[in-house]
C-alpha cells in the first residue's frame, strides 16, 4: 500500500513539475522588464550572473551590462524565436562551441565591448539567418579557419578594436554575401594571399589603424566592388602600381591619411574612375601621379604634406582652382616657394597641363598623316 502511495505521490510530483517549468518560461525573468507578451525581454544592468531562460515567443533579449563571463553550449536552447540578441558589456571571455545552437532565426547578434579572446570551433553553428555580427572591442587575437562558415547570410561583420595580427585563407569561408567588413584598430601586419577570396563582394572595407607596412596587393586583388576603403594610420611609405585596379571603377571613397606615405607609383590609380572622396592629409607626399584622374573628386584633404611646387603638381593646382572651398596647402619645395600657398605660387603659370598638350599632339599626328598621304600620292603617280 505504501508503494502505491509513493507511486501516486511521484505521479503527482511529475504532474506538478511539468506545468511549473512551463510556467517559468511563460513569465518575465526575475529583475527583467518584458513587453508585448514576452516578445521583448529587457535585462539591462540587473546583476545577472547567468543567461536567463525565455520562451520561444521572445524575439528580442537585451542582456547588456551584466557579469556573464561566458556563453556555454546550448545557453539559448529554449529561446528559438530570438531575432535580436544584445550582450554588450557582459564581461564575456569566451564563446563555447554551439553556444547559439537552435537560434536559427537570429538576425542581429551584439557581442561588442567584452573581453572575448577565444571563440571555439562551431560557436556560430545554426546561425544561418544571422545578418549583423558585432564583435568589436574585444581581445580576439586569431580567427580559426571556417569559424564564420555557418553564417551564409552575413552582411555586416564588426571586428574592429581587437588584437588580430594576420588574416589567413579560409577565415571568411562561407560568408560570400559579406558586404561590410570592419577591421580597424587591430594589430594586422599581414593579409595573406587568398585571405579575402571568400569575400570578393565587399563594398566597405575598413583596415585603418593597423600595422600594415606594405600594401597587401595579392589579397586585395581578389576584391571586385569595394566602394569605400580605409587604410589610414598604417605605416606604408608607398602605394604600388595597380593597387586598386580590381575594384577601381566602383571605389568612391579612399582614406590614406596619417600614414607617413611618401609616394605613389606611376600606375597606383590605374582603373580608378569613380572616386569622389580622397583623404591624403598628414603624410610626406611631394606629388601625385601624372596619370591620376582628378576630375571626379569633390572632396580631397591635402594638408600637412611635403608638396613640391613644380609643374608635376600643375594638375592638382588646376583641380584646386575648380573648388569653391579654399584648400590650405603649402609648398615645401623648392626653396624659393617654401611656405607659399600652392594657390599663390607663380611657378604654375609656365606649366602646360595634359589637356593643353593634347591638341598639339593631335595636330602633329594629323600633319604626319597628311605628309604620309602626300608621299603615297606622289609614289602612286610615279607608277
């Protein structure tokens, strides 16, 4: 009789336990604020030490400014309806494998400003709908091959202000739709050939404030449609031939400021046809390539360089004359022009621009053709 009672009591416990667990998920987590029948769960700065369980009805969960430490495997197993997840400033140190398993509807993932140094293989499994991933402001030193491969719909990837030293082939495998890649403020010295092969459709690429001493020609040549490229604050002294050729007809904004840049190779801007913004301030430039097209540029910063006021700078002076805003650019050489504004220098009065030279060249060509025709005619009459 006692055993039967125990079985009945056990059955009662089981029946009670089931609804109790379900009830927890249908309630707003302790200390949090919820809206819209638990669709939005806000737990911003409420002293959480672990990730709360929420129902499948929840679409947005804000866990900012809590001390969570890590994201364990299966941490969101009951949160399969999440679309937006905010975990900034949560003292996160690592992301374990399958940390986001089950979040097949997640579109926005914010992990900025933590202490993440380790992302385990498989950490982003199941995030096939993820479009925006923010990992900026962490301590990531390396990215394993294929770490982002589940993210087939990724559009924006923020990795700026970490400690990355190099990019290796396969890092971005699977992210063929990536369009915005932010890598500013890292410690990058090398972009290996092939490291950008999987993201050839990048439109915005920020590489400024790194430690690149040479332009990564082999890696960059795989890019096709870059519209904005930021390379400022990298210690590069020269920009080589064909640096931007593969995407030059799309590039509109180019940042090359604060680099200690000394010169451009003659063909550095080959293929660049649509540029409207060019930042060159705070470098050591003396001139620009004679073949460089300036007519599409509407905004160019030139101050704090070592401009040599000679005829090689005449196209730039002509561009400056076409601008309404006065550009404060100073001649550094020759000695007779040092300290004089480029606009006020008189050395350009005797210079002929390429446009002025072209008609003469054509005239000479016509005269030559005419002479050849005359000689041919005379030769014909001899026969």
